[in-house]
């Protein structure tokens, strides 16, 4: 093919051949395409080399649960009450002239607490004694007359009627003496009642009537005396708890020791009361207002540490629960549907299982339902697992678990004072 030679332009420059320009463009486009392909291949090769290998299964510690026999813990809020409480009331009417006792102190049985004006009652007592003396003299005279007439009757010196009248006079005199003796006893009691005494050993309360006040009789309350050594502590388990006890005892899941159950008290500040009580009363019926069964324990209280009306927590000790499933605290997770555990299945794959955790047993949870013997529970590493994924289990070592170290729930038992603080009588 004959190609035309490009002419010179008017300005003297050479005019390029258009055919050569198109061929160069094609060559340059082909070169760019090849370079792009090479770049893509290099990038793919680099990506394949940078992709890491699949991570190994996470390591977790696993506990194989087995049934155990553990102490059963039942705890309730309780309230103290005096074992004996006596209302001190006047038995006779009169003005209060003395109050020998100091309010809030311990008194012995027979201690005089109040003194009522005794003058009227003392006079009545003396009058009754005088009448008794007179009636005894009348009886003695009648007996002497009868003694004189009886020998004369044998000699027929007196009539039978005279002897019978003398005998009747003696009997009437005897009845009069008996009546006078009763009057003396009544008058003496009224006089003695002017000394208002404590009927039991205990702590006397605040005086409710002041000196100079008129006590009208038994309707007026003067004070109270309460015996707090020993002291009663009342607590009320619910009817649901009672039903569960009965079922567990029947199924031998709950073992009760023979004899009287021991009860332990924890004070409001967390300290343990230094004496153990005894369960000594179980009510016969559920209280209709509360739906609870009332129980009572008796505690020795020599230093009066426990007071009537004081609140505390109590628990019965010595009970044991069999076939208990225990897991450490950290193994129990909390979800939207409640507590659950991560459990290993076939191939060491993780699955979540809902449970019912009823109570604490030391530092572990007692699982009521959701576990069976031989289940493998994840204790540590739960944050690294997901349901359906495999893991690498490691046996759980309780010795290395710091959460199992028992931290005391309360301070040492409260040390009672050696004696009650003195109360100054400001009267």
C-alpha cells in the first residue's frame, strides 16, 4: 500500500500520520490491560498469604457435678419476746405512798414495787383480830358451862335440856370463831395487798402511776415485770416452705436430726449471738392473716443481750439435704429468662441450660432443677464460649478458685458485758 507523506504545515511543522497514532493507542491499551491483570493476580496472591488459620477452641474449666449431702440452710426474720410477762396491778384501792424499786432494773420475786396507804386496811385487820379474840373467849365460856353440866346430868341434878342448850352454845361459839378467823384472813390479805410485789423474777418496767395517785384497784396498771432470761424468739416460715419440708422429708431429701432442733440467731449488726437456742413450740395451725406457721425458740440470755421486740435473723442448724447439686457461684449466668448454665455435650460443644437455683450452700449455688449427675458445667471461661461451638475442657480445680474461700457473714459473737450498767435512782 502506498502511504501518503504528510505535508508540512504552513508554520513549518511536520503533520503526523493519523494511522500511526491509532496503532499506538491500541498498543498502549493492551499493555495497560495486561498490567491490571498482573496487579489483580498479585493482590489475590497477597490476600491468600495474609489470611490467618482458624483459631483453636477456647480453653474452659469444667466441673462434673455429682449429688452431695450438704447442710440445709433455712433462715427467717425473727422477733424477741419475754418468756414471762406479768402486769402489776393493785388489788386494793388507795393512794400510792411509795415506789421502792428503780425503774428498768432487775427485781426478785416478792420485791415490793409500790406501797398503797395501809392505814385503813391495818385498822380493819386489827378489828378482825379483836373480834376473833372475843369469839374465842365466848367459845371457852361455853365449853366450861358444858363441862359443868355434864357431870350433873349423870346425878340427875339438871335436866337434859340444859345440857343440850349448853352443847348448842358451844357449837355456835365454834362457828363464830371460824367466821372470825376467816374475817381475820381476809383483812390480813387486804393489808398485805397494800404492798404491791413482783410475782416473778425479771426486769421491772416504767412506773405508770406516780406517787400520790389514787389506785382504784385491779383496773389500774402500775407497771410490768418481764423475764428475759430465758427469752423467746418467734419466727414464721411460710406455708409453701412447710409444704416443701414435708415433701422433702417424705422423699428423704431432707434429714432432720433426732431430738430438739438447735436454732442460731444473728443480730442486726451481723454479729452472731453467743448462745444456741432450742425449738420448743410449733403452732397447730397456719395463721390466717399471714399464711405462715409460727415457731418459737428459747434462748439463754444471761446478760440480757436480746430484748423483747428486738428483730434478728434465725436459722435452724443440724438439718441436712441429700442429693444436692452444687455449682460455684461464677458458673451461674443470668439471662432474660432467668439463671442458666453452660453445659458441654457431645463433641465438647456448648449448650445453654435453664436452671432453678434455690439457695446458697456456703459459697456455691444449690441447683433445684436443670442438672443431673454427670453433667459437665463450665465454671471459668464462660465469656469466651457460644452455644453450639466446641471448646477445650480442662478439669476444674476448687483449690485455685478464690471465690470458694468462705468469708464470714458476720463478726465474732457479741461479747456480753460482765454486768448490766448501773442505773442511778434519781428519786
